[in-house]
């Protein structure tokens, strides 16, 4: 069986989680994704994908107690696991390998 690569949205979510570090909770991840790439996922799509990433072992989540900042609601914070970083590296290597021969052609188009 070949290596498993993250899909586009999974890839984006893991990169945003890495950027946010300890502040990577659902609402913040969604806001950063919207701000940086203009993609505004529904809450359902976001949390379904985060759950799938957890099942793959690429992301881990932890529940935090509610605070005044969150209006008393508990937040779930995420971090990219070592397996997720490995998947991102595989994907990056594969994409760069595929892009290299066509990069010049795209510049000319």
C-alpha cells in the first residue's frame, strides 16, 4: 500500500494549526484559514475534517475548561502529531516533484 497523503483541506488545516501553536482551537483555525487563503469552511466541515485527522493520528485534540474569553464554553485545542508532520512532508515532496517540470510552462502561459 502506498503512502497516505493529506487532501487539500486537511493539508490547509494542519498548516494553520502549526502556525497557531498553542492557540489552535476551532474558531481560531477557521478565522485564520479565512484570513490567509479566503476559504470559509462551515463549522461542520471544519470539525468533521479535524475529527478525521484525529482518527488518522495526524492531529490530536484536548478539551480545555471554559473561560471568560470563550464565554464560559469549553474549547477544544488541536496540535499536529508527528505522523501529521510526516504526512505533510510526504505531500510537500510529492507536490514539488510534480511541479518542477511544469513550473516554467505555467510562467509562460
